[in-house]
């Protein structure tokens, strides 16, 4: 009786495609500001003398800020609390953050005081008194706060005599504020020596200190007043917005600010899409050349990966960022890895049991590759989860999209590709032409490796020594050249501009220095269509100072357009740097625990040490090269952690299979070095094919992806290349040395490790075994 498995698997594949197509057509994607342009401001609430900055106070501040943002007139702004003390504000389309920072960033602690003494006769203020300068710069002594912004119900900028004359701000008081206003008016009217004045203070700055007119003294204050001063229309309206928005319950500080130009995101999307298409086409051609018909069907399945991942993205409501695009492209390589693993195992099965036919060989290939695929993808998901929890800004989006991409790639490779290839292997036309299938031959390279391949583990000590030497060189680069940490980890401001005419970097450096920023780091960076932009890295400067730099460049280059503006506070930079180190440490610990559970502690330690050497090599290369170590590089490093372990897991999985067969009595007992060497040689074709497929994609991303994604792709290319060598030589050599030093004791009372191949039909045995 034929198996029902292909039927339900086909129905599942159709259901997945139908659902994701429906989601893709009916739900729009949420683009990050780095793709659609705009400004993001991150605020951190601060404790005051009266209020503690906790989640409740931050939520109250968020509701006040929402009113201020609405007054800016920005289309579809978003505000959200992050953690207990941070508020993230996104303002699409806003390119000049100065106005937003003025209205959003100000705490607007509006307070009303009696002016006690003018001129000041006391050098030391009494209790609850403050010595301030009035709006004209003259010192005045003010009393305690009798009324604050919470007592204000409305504020409006108006002009006297029907929009002619001086601008005023009319303020109305609510029930909470009327008693305080009445008391303030009474106290001021009783103090003629100070001119019957009241002081209206905004964030410790006196914005107006008028005298109370006699009519107000006789009326007792009433329910409203007018604030006069040297106002223009703009300053009066700004003040009205702040007052009407209400007083924040806590102080806020801008700790991060990012602005992206309107064209940069479109260029990045186009470049990433081109890189993905070119990478998929090249990879598809390669996999079809190697695996013929099953390769063609796997490429078709790979085409559904984009649909599935996009559908998951919009369904989850995740935000697509620039590094997130790279995460999707990177996950294509993971999908290829799963297919290559399956096809290589199917080739082995067909060579060993040719009489059984193509379909059983393919089925066994899927079953035997399942364990390695799951283990390798779990390690990648661990790295992606760490990016989500420890990174910030666009890099956090990379963690989300990488996770979605991994899941989509598994569905594409293990469900859709399996349905298509199993259907094809059951066709009589294919059964009669096994060479067409792509599974009938193991290939000349594999034949040579299995028959006369080198004994790589004979010199395990040599490989470990070479790895140590590379580590020393990498550490030397870090120590001698230092790490070029980006503003995300050091704090400061990074500005990038495109110019209407070509601009020499040295001329730009002189212009920026003459503008008052002699320590600024001015460099050329790649822009749209091969043009060179100018990037300026400075300390933590204000928005007005950033405009001074822009004006200085415009004076020598004509029209200047801001492409990118990133401001990171020094405290946040330290926090992100610490989080990066914590993420790396947790990644190592989590993967070691997982691998120790799946294999043995000796194999786990070998895999982690090998992976650490790969990461150290990439960091060392970037140190010698002077490349920036920023958030995007962090994403690359945590991706390398997953990819480097993937290759190692495939080799270790094959070793586990050989040990399981020996435990069942299917194979004779052989020296460990021979088992490890055979496992390496058997998996080299898979390692090369997978590596080449991923390199096609990363190379396209490196050429087309722009400055940030180019460095990301280069880091991954280095990590992938070194990782392949490290798997073959370092990880396996370390496993041999550790296993020989601490061999497995089958009599020890340890937990049982179940043979993952016990239920796989290999024509020999289906019994379980303890490894």
C-alpha cells in the first residue's frame, strides 16, 4: 500500500503557499525608517525630585508626547515605550530633527512663581527659593512653585487687535490650577517692592516675568491670563504647543537620534533586491549543474522562500529594516544548505542500494539529514534571538528577519522541495533515467575522497598550532591597530552627505575644521550609482552644530543633501558595547550547552573553540584593515557564530552516525581518528557546494549592497571561508584530541543519548543505541 505521507505533505505545502500569498497580497509591510526615510528619536526618562522614572511615569510621559508629536503634523508617527524608561518616536519623512527635538525633547516643566526681590538683596536663596535671570538677563529671586503645567487646560498663540501687533500666548487654567493661580496673584499684588511681578519659568529659564496689572489684583486672578514677551509667531506657537501638551511628569533626555534621507532607503531596497535575484540565479544555476533535476526542483522551491518569508513578516507585523534585508538574503544560503545535505545523503543511499530505486534513496536522504538540519538551524536561531534581545535600532530587525528567514528556508527546503522531488522520483520517465535525476552518481571528487583521500587527522596537532598562530596574529591586530568602534559603541554623531558636485575629502576636512570641528573624522563613503558621499564623525554635538557642518560643506560643494544622521549618547554607547559582549558570551554558552546535550561536552567544546577562532579571525582582519566595528558588524558576527557551527555540526553528526552504527554492531570498531577523517571526507562535497552557494549570494550583496551591507557581506564571506577551513581542521582536530584525552565511558552512569538514525531504514538495522 503506498504511503500517505506525500499526500499530506503536498496538502501542507499548498496550504502554506496559499496562506502566505493571501497575507502578502492583503497586508502591507512595515518599513523601518532606514528604508523609507525620516527621523527616529529615543528618549530616556530621568528621575526628578518628586517623581521616579518608572514604567508608569514613562507611560504618562508617552501620552503627553503623543500630543506634541501630533502638533508637528508628521504623517503616521509612531510612539512606543521600550523597557521601563525609554520611549521610541518615529517620524517618517522628517529630515530636519531640530524642530522635533525642540518640541519633543523639552521637558516643558512650566512653573509659576512669585518674584520676591528685585534687585536681589540676598546672595543665598532661602528654602524653596531660586536665583534666576529674567528674560532680560537681570537676576531675580523667585519663591516656591505655586502652580505648574498640570494646572493648565489650554494655551493658544494669538496677536492683539485681531492678529495685529505683539504675539501673546493665552493660557487657561483648569480646576486644579485655579487655586494656585489665585494664590500667586494675591502674593504678587501684596509685594509692590518687587514690582508685583510673577515669574513664568520653563525648564529653569524665565520666559516672562510680567507685573500683575491692577485689574487682575482686583479680580483675584480669574481663570486665564496672557503670557507676553519678545515672541515671534513661531516662538509663540512653539510655546503654546508645549504648554497645551502638558507638563511631562519626569524629565527626558535624548539618548539616540537617527535621520535617514529619502533616497537612501530606496537605493538600499533596490540594491538588496538585485543582490538577492543575482544570488538566487547564480546559486540556482550552480545547484542545477551539480544536482540536475532535483537541483532544478530545489531552485523552484527556493523561489517560494521569498513568498513565505514575506508572508510571515507581514503577519507578525515585524518592521523590515536595512540589515533585515540582508537577513533575508543570508537565509537563502541556509535553505540551500538543507537541500545539499539531503541530496548528498540521497546520493550515498542510492550508491549503496541502487536496486531499491531513487525514491527510497531520496526519502532516506531527507530522514538522515533531518538531525543535522535541525541542529544547525537551532544554533542560527539562538544567534538571531540574541540579536533581538541585545541589539537596538535596525540591527534588532535583522534578528527578527533572520529568524523568519530560517523558518521559511526550512519550510521551503524540507516541505516544498520534498514534495516536488519525491513526485519527480516516482515518475517512470525519471526512474528509467537515473542519471537525469542528479542522485545516481556520487561524483569524481567524492569517489576520490572515499578511495584515496588524505588522512587529515594524522596531523591534528599541526592544525591546532596553525589555528593558534592565526589567533595570535588576530590578537596582534586588535592590540596594535585597535578596533575602529562605530558611534553605536562609543557615542557621538555620524553624518553622511551627498553633494551636487564632486568634493575632495581633504577640502571637506578643512571646511569642517574651519567651521569649528577640528577633531572631526571626515571620510569618503560609497553612495548611489557609484558616487562618493562625505561622512563626518564627531563627538556628541547638537542639531544646530550639525547644521553648521552641513552649511560648511555646502559652501564649497553647492547643494548638499543629508543621507544619514546618527546620534548616540555616550551612556547608550557604553550600554550597547556591554550588551554586545554579553550577547557574544551568551551565544557561546547557549551553543555549548545545546551541543553538549546533542553530542558530548568534548564535541561541544571543540565546536565552540573552533567558532571562537573564526570570530576572532574576522575581528582581527577588520582591525588590521581599519574597518568599522558597528551594529551591522555585530549582526555579522552573531550570524558567523551560527554559520560556523553549522558546518561543524554536519561533520559531528556524521561521526555520531558512525558511532551509532558501531554500537549496533553494524560496523567494526575503528580508531577514532579514522572515523573522524572519514566523516570529514564524506561531508567535504556538501561543505564546498553549500559554501559556494552562499558565497554567490554574499558576493552579490558585497558588490551591490552599499557601504554598510558591503562590510556586512565581507565579514560573512571571511567568516564563511575561514569557518569551512576551521570545521575541517580545527574543530575536528580538537574533537580528536579531547576525545582521546577524555574518552567516552560506556559503563559510566550517564544519561542516555538516543541514536537519531535508529528509526531510519538503511537496510541493515533499526535498533536503538547508546552513544
